[in-house]
C-alpha cells in the first residue's frame, strides 16, 4: 500500500508523521522517507511505534 504522510515533528530519533484520516498505517509498519541533502538523495526507513490520535503516528 502506498500512502503519503507529512512529517510534523522530529525530536532526536523520534519522528511524528500525520496522514489523511482513515489512511493511518498500522503499528510496526515501515515508513520510507526520501529527501535530498546537499544535492545527494537520501533514504531513511522508520518503524511506526505508536498511534497518537488525529491521524498522527510516532516512528523511530
């Protein structure tokens, strides 16, 4: 299943991500984050640990 969320907060290694209501991934699912730093593509994989409510998950 492909789903796009929005990173709303980062505290150290903890990342909170908001999804559309009804499209929140299950706990222990992987989240893939693709971004660019200094012109170089980066790929990060996070694991959902908690549902915070309001379609927000917490991942590490």
